[in-house]
C-alpha cells in the first residue's frame, strides 16, 4: 500500500485479494477511494453499494466506511 496525504485529504493505493474486507473505520481526513480493477462492496455510513472499475467515491472526514 502507498499512502499520499494532503492537509485534509487521504489518497491510498491498496490491492485487495478476493474476499478480503476492510473493517468499518473513520479518520480525520477526507479520503478518495477508487476502484481500478474488479469490483468491491463499499459501505459508506450504512449505504452499501457495489463499486466497479472506474468508480470513485469521496469519503468525508469522520464518516464510517469500509469495504
């Protein structure tokens, strides 16, 4: 994983193996989450959607999210 941070923005690049999960969490920065390949079920504060390659979401600071 590579993490790039700004003053209030977090962008990270991570590869997830099939059936891997990222637990619900929060952080103080906004986060950009983009799907580069495949698909992932993404939970943004209880709004669960399947994201596909090319989809991007901006996660506001302190909003619970996971995949």
